[in-house]
C-alpha cells in the first residue's frame, strides 16, 4: 500500500531533533569540554601575596592568602619586624630577585634546608633602607579590579610556584620547555646560540598542531634555538593580530601573548615589572580576556595568566624542597652548582574558561606523585593531556608536575554567565614613563637577543650590561631589529617558494 504524504518524516522536524541531540551531547550531564584553544600570558616579577594575598579576606576565605599578621625581622641581630600591609601602589624600585637574593629571602638567617620565608626584609635592607617596606606591601583587591573579577569568576591557584628560586629568564624557559638547560641566570653563550632544549612548540608542530606568538616588544620565545627556525617565522605576529584572529575564530591550538617590556611615553610597558604601572598590566589582561570572550572559539578556550617569578616581593608560603626532580641532569654554574631540586617562590596564577566553576580555588595537585606541585612545568604537562599529544614528556620535571585539566571537568554544562566585559583598571602612577632611565637586567638581555637576530655585535652594541643604553633607545632598537628579522624571514621563505 502506498503511504500518504502526511506519514513521511518532516525534514524540518528531523533537523531540529538532530540539533537538540547535538546540544544534549555537548551540554548534557556527561558533557566533557573539548578545549583546543589555549592562550598563555606570562607577566613579570610579582609574588602571590603581593598581588592576590589580600583577596582571602575580602573575596574568598578559601584562598591561602594573608591574615595581616605576617611579618619579617629586620635581621638576626634586630628582631624588630616589618609586617604586610594592603597599601601597595606604584613601585619605582626593583627588589632583588637573583638566585643569591632568593636564597636569603627564603632562608633568612636560619641554617639548614627548610625555608622560613623570613629573609625578605633583611635582603631588601642590603639594597636600601626604604626597600623593606616596599617588598612587604600588597595590593588591596579594589586596586586590582581585573584580577579581582577573574578570581571571583574563574579559578585561582594558591599553590603555584616559579620553577627555580631565581630570576626571569630561567623561569620563562621552564614555561615552555620544563627546563632552563642548567641556567640559574642569564647565559650569554646560550643566548647567542639559542637554548637547545625541546619545547612544547616542537611537540605541537611534530603532531600537526599550530601555535602563534603575539608580541608587543620582542618575543622571549626566540631565546629557544628551534624557535628561530625559518619555517616558524610566520608564527610570530605583532600583538594587534591577536584581536583579529580572535574575532575571526582563527586562534591556533596554542597562543602566547608577550607583553610590552619597555616603558616609553605613549607606549607604556604592560608587563607588571617593578617600575612599570600595574594598571597597564591589568589593561592588557582585560583586552586579552575580552577579545577571547567575544571570539567564536570562546566555548573551546582556556586562558592561563601567570608570572615568571616573584620579583623579590614577600610571600608567606614555604617554597617546596622535597622530591623536586632535576629536569635533565644538568647543574647550575658556580659557585652554587644548583641541582634544580627546589622550586621558587609562589606566584599569582589565574585560569579562565567557560568550563571552570565560578570561584574555584586550586591548591595541591592530585599526583602524579605524592609530592608533585603546580609550577611552570605544569603548563606543558597539561597541554600534553588537553591537546592529546602523543610525544614523550619534555623532561623529568613536567612528568612530575601537577596537571590541572580536572578544573575543566567539574561542570556538567557550559557556563552562560561569564562576563563579557571586565572592570576598567586603575592607574597606579601619576607621572610619565621614565624612558630616559637605564635598562634592567632583563631589558638588557632583550637587547642582546635583538642584536643576535639583527646580526649586530652584542658587545659593541652595549657595554657593561646595557647600562649606557636608555629604555627609549632600547625600545627603538628592539622594534627595528624585530621588523628586520621578520622581513628577512619572509623574503627567505618567498625565495624558497
């Protein structure tokens, strides 16, 4: 018997049923997020207590922050103390944060191997009489409105440590390679040749996944030798391209944001390094968040905000020193011959995704060993899991570090209440950028890198660690060198085609 036309399935009804099935599969009770867009922004030189410690009292008591009673003695001979306060603002001075400085800050006058976190004031006194009060000052949450909003809305890690007790460059190397290749400070030979270790960028490339570096001054990822490969040159973009790629839904599997490291009038630094206005760093975070939030890729994204190291500012949490594995068997240079078996000071780390439960506080990881911790190597370790990388761990350190994919698996459905706009940041500085000041050690290292990329002589360009070059001059040179480098790379690629 021939069916009547009314008994035929209605194509429109079938289509809507199909759509409802897809929605149920993505947002139902057994939904698992498919995170395949990760954005990382690493800022400069601030400790957890300094930036986020006071949020325990006003925002979330679960945060391992400050009670207001934490103090440090002036010295073993002078036990009068300087205590924490919530009145941090613009900080013009640069506290000590070399490997030697951190030893004194962490251990104080105590002997043995157990950190007391009692030497921040005494170490600062070796630099100036006014610096001790500075390193104990912390920000009130209302003066960091962007971070306060993100901590309330997403996840804060209150037990995330820098990878070594030392300065910027070794710690930044750990973020993407889980080792500093034996460096506890800037190494001029490895700067010239490029640090040779394998990175997470290599792992992504080997498995057919893409990445991009969006930078404002000069990308520190070019300190890695492999990142200077000609076929990687198209992966470097000036920062405005990030917003364009986000709008178009073209962000790759991994996007790295590199802030502006040089503070000049009209183009102020936004890396949060002491001497720079943290209001500008808050503005950068706001811009990155809002671009990602408006992107068609938002539902599949994770934003990681962290710092390279603590910059000499006080933190009360004992630095881990038990069971921390040496990444690759290398030891640091004399006189300390550091065995890379201790972590550095705790630093602020915030993570953002529509799959993160509101107001999440993350402390100790659950494995992979009983004494694993969250540190910079946790980033490549977790990317390996999130992005399904089949390659081996980069070193013994990321094989040990705690991973954080579980924070994306606690919700049964995608959040629809994530703010589209964050609060406007507050400036902490009323004066203009001091563009005629001399370079910090890190800025001088960037000038060295720019010289290598541009084919100039490092030692002729700047003698005495760059002290004769001003910030304004360095900014102009670094921009010039990077434009030349990218132009030469494009021309070489075109010739090859």
